[in-house]
């Protein structure tokens, strides 16, 4: 097939088309057959400083199916082990530049990224592209104004302190289409330049109160907000309102319980590209042997401790029995 015919087939099937911008770029791949996201890998080495941020390049540009946006989401393992989170994370349908990943490092150590490291996941999410219409009143719901809600443009001045948070008012209430929710997402510029992130960010279909934006300021400086400043973006995402049913068993899958619940790790997709020259040196072999010996010693010590505890518990039982008699 020619490049144009392949493009036409991909478009008709709703595929995501990917262009590699450099030889070190890795194609996005799903970690399992039914993983929600494609893993994104770094095309350049970089370091995200402790308590800071960094933009990791992927060396990719993409064209996604119409009616979707690409959400850049954190990887569970990096979040749980290294306190790495994603800033911004919205790639629009009409964006054709290089995809970059804004990483926030909330940990106490610098986070090194090597070429081929999986740093995020890309999820194609369906959106509703309805327009925005101003009205004098909204229909009533059982929930009404309960809760906070959140959406995108500041109606009043505010200050988000460094290392703190603030709820920025918008002066708006909204009614969204059925089977959607309004996701409040960060703005890429504010995330990359000021380390601003959006907390919460879910406006339900039946919420009718004033919406506000919860802003987290992970940066070292206070962030002032003036009336009219664009502080977030509102995305209408389609959702399933399927009920929740308790069952005794679930159907098996090839992946099973592997991973944290995101994409996991599979043999077909290593965390890093293997180094072609990865040969263990004599010093490395000796270090590995020493570590193995230490592990064996600790294992034996642990087993001895467990045996002592078992013996102690048995003696306590005998003493208790004698006291009873």
C-alpha cells in the first residue's frame, strides 16, 4: 500500500497515525491487549530535578481519530515509587507538533530519564464537541448546587501561594449534555512555566452550582490570578453510566493482575531499550555476587527470627496454661 492509502485505511478504522521525528523515537505501544493507554517513551535523555519539572521529548507527532483528544496520563509505577506526576496532558485533535510530556517531580531525589524510558501513557478519550450557549437559567436537578464543580476562566482576582492551593471562582454554572462529564484539565503553558496543576476537576451532569477551579501551585513563587485570566480548560468527555454489579468471579484475560492497573510491564515492551553493549564487567559480577550473598544471609537471619518468635509464642501458651491450672 502507498503512504496515502495506508493513511486512508487508518483514518477509516479510527487509528492513531504516528510520525517519528527522530531515529531514537519509540512507537507508542499498549502494554497489554486491553490496556487503556499507549506507553510513551523518551527520545532524549534528561533529568527532572527534585521538587521541579521537566519537559520530556517523545520525538513523535500524531494525528488522532476525530471526536477524540489524546490525554497524557501518569504511569502508576512512577507515581507510586518516584512521586512523578503529569502536568497539562491534553493533545487536541488538530495539533501536529511534537508531543512533549511535562513531568512534575514531587520526590526528594532527581529523576533521571534515559532514551527509551516509558514516562507516561497516552489515552484516546471520546469528547463531545458541542458549542457553548449563554442562558438566563438552568434546568433543576435533584443535586442542584451541592459540591464544588470546576471550570476554566477566572471571574475574580485570586492568589495561589507557592506550594499551596486556591479555589478560583468563575462566576458560571453549567448544564452539560447527558452521558458526559466536564473534565477540568490544566493549561499546558501554566503547567510547563509555572508548575500549576488542577486538583479534582470533575463536574457531574447534575451539578448546577457555581463552578470553581482548584489550582495547586507546585512552584516556588506565588501565582496571582486576575479577572479574565484563562486558568484551565473544560473538556466534555463521554462516559458510560453502567451500574455496578457484584460477582463471584471475573473473566480471565491474558494480562490478569499484572501491573498497578495502568499498562503494567510485559516482556514485549521493556521499560528501557536494551543496550547493545550491555556486558557485565568483572567488578559488576563481583558486586552482584556480594549482593546475592548478603540477601541469602538476611534471608537466613529472617528465618531464624521467625523460628524464635514461634518458640516464644509456644512458651507463652504453656505459661498461660499453667497459670490457668
